[in-house]
């Protein structure tokens, strides 16, 4: 699968590197991209962890740039101390398997494709670049000025594979700034240092962003976005000497009206994060799939735009999420005054132990589908607070189907705040301290759900609801304050239909249906 994914992400560029690049693993002594090979040791680099290899690296770069056509900078196994970053040109492969490149000063990043002076527009900068292997040690605990480890801007064709990034100070391990056709594969992000005081929660290991002056010093600042980016097989670690990054990937900046397209984040592991697992900021036509995310301080998967742009065509599927301490497992939000999102699908995810707002939360999204997810152990943040396993707001005609929900310190599924016409069907809800399903919007359909162990109502039709249809649901034991009331139709609701529900397992002693609404029709229910 990896070869196919890489080829899709990188197009002809990966093919140009040859089968050796795609098949290489961390144990490979050297991988080249074809053409001339320039070995840094042939230019005097010692790689003994003691010598200053800056001059040797500079000499090797001069030789590399003199080559016509593709070329490889070979950094053999060893520990290389350098006080200057590498600026590589088009068609360059940097092969560093077994090498450790150690920064020895506050001299910026270790590798980039731009000079910070010459304006480049669109994707016209130095591209077709591969960085293969190596441990890239920024030593942020000693050299704390904010800096990315490596960065690429205004280019097409970037492959970063089998790299480990250590102790990055207050910035990103990798910045993709106005980059098209990029892949970050099998990389490890180990530690993020607070450096000069920048917020750790706002720094992604891989930033996917557009060309603005607030990001990389890489003119022109023409707001060119990123397109066709693959991040796969990567690991975000807690950090062996310091804390973690704020997210595996995403953005905290952006520009009004600028979106990144065809971003794929597939098969990665987040062991711990200072805020988010994956932050999908300003993405369109993108996929977040098959990731394992744990130990996030806020949201595990967060769909949002810092600049209020609309996200669209996003699929979040097959992810395993656990131990979220802050806000939500998968959250789709819009800031004040932001544009509404479109066509978001959240399906087939497994979410366990979320302490916050909801296991899955979505608002202001047209064309929202939440299906086939398993949400277990959703916890409130305070003893008097509420939470939901699944919560939908301001998203008309949303579809919430086939989900399995259990052990919720609040409501199983909540639909409110103008989520009119929402379909809640064929869900299984077990053990809630609140309602099984709570719907407070007009035109909702609650059909074919199985609800057992609700502590208040199994189904609650709220006071703002009009024309709610409650049909064919099966209610098991109802405990707590309602003591057997399966369906509650609240005062202020109008024209509710309660039809063909099986309420025989609810318990006894009180009516199966409590109706305080206006114009309610209750027929053919088994009580």
C-alpha cells in the first residue's frame, strides 16, 4: 500500500528516484536518487560527533550545485556537527541513513530549499527533492531561538522519508509552505522544546500552510496553498527530553480565502500531543484515515479554519482514538463569523475515553454524515457538566446512523441548535447518565435506535422541536430520575409523532410516554 500511496502523492517525481528509494528502510546504508553522488566525507566531514563539519558540508554543497541534473548528497553513518543549514537545489536527494546531524548554534534550520531573499511564485522554486533517513537534532534545549528543522517553500515534488526529528525549538520539524506533491513517510517526531516562549500547543510537527509573511521567511508572500500532500507511517512521540508538539500536522495560521487540497493523513501514530492529534485547517477534498491517536490535551482530530474558511469534502474514517483529556475526540467547529463547512463524513472510527465536550462533535456543517462509529466512555469535565457521545448542532439534514455508544456521563446522542431535519437511525446506545437521544430541533427523525440503560429519558423531544418523528425504536431498561419513562415529549414541542416503538423493556411504575407537548400523536407503541 505504501508504494501505491507514494506514487499517487508524488507523481512522476517518486518514479524518478527509482525503486531503491521506495523500498529502502532505516537500515539502508545509502540510497541515491540517480546522477552524481557527492559524499560529505570526501569533502572532509569526520562524522565523529566532535569535529566541526560545517566547512565540509558547505564544500559538498558547492560541488552538488555544480552538477547538471539530479544529484545525491550522501551523509554516511556518523554524527555530524554543523553550524550552518543546508540549502539544496532542484533534483537533490539527501541520503542520511545512519547519520545524526546536530545543530551547533542558533543558525536556523538544518535544511531548506530557499534563500529567504529571492522571491519565488507559485510552485516555481527548487523541487523534486528527497530527504531520506537521518536523525535531525535541533538541540532546542541549548539553541532556543525559534526555528523549523527543515522547510520547503514554493515548490513541487518533496519526499521526506525515514527521518527522525529531535528537540525542535518553538517551531515545526517540517514546514510545507506552498508545496505541491509532497509525502512525509515513516518519520518520527521526538520532542518539542519551548525555546523562546512560543506556545507549544500551536506548533505542529508538520505544518501545512500557505505563503504568507507570518510563516516562513520565503518570499513571495502570494498565499499559494499546499496541494496533494501525503503523511503516512509517522509517529509523534511525547519527547524523551522535553514535551510533545501541539499536533502531528496541520496549521495555526493560514489566510482568508485560501484552502489546501487533497491532504491525506493515513496510518500514523500519535502517542501524545500538547493539544491536537491532527489539525485539519483549511483543508478540502482530504482524508484522515487509519490513524492511532492517544494522549491529546484537546481534540484528537480537529476540523477548523483559523481564518474562517470553509472546509469541504473531508472524510475522517477508521481512526482509533483514546485518552483525550480536553475537548473532543473528533470535532468539527467554526469560529465566530466563519464560513459553514460542507460535505464532512465521520465514519468507522473507534473512540474511547474522551473527557470533554463530546466523543464526536460537529456544528455548522452542510452535508454532514456520522456513521458506524464506536464511542465508549465519554466523561464530563466537571461533576455538574454534561457531555455527549455524539453531538450535532447547526447542521441541517445531518445523518447520524449505525453508531454504537456506551458509558456516557451525559447524553448518548444530542441534536440541537438548528440541526433541523436530522436523521438519527439504527444507533445502539447503552448506559448514559443523561438521555439516550435528546433532540430539540424541528423535523428530526429518530428511527430504529436501540437504547438501554438511560438514566433519564431514553428519547427526549425538546421544547423547541416541531414535527419530530419517533418511530420503531427499541427501549430497554430506563433507570434514574425517569424510573421507566421511555419517551418524554417536553412542553413547547409541537406536532410530534411517536409511532411503533417497542417500550416493553423500560421497567414499570410510570407511564411509558410522558407528553407535555402540543399536537402529539402516539400510536401503535408497545408499552
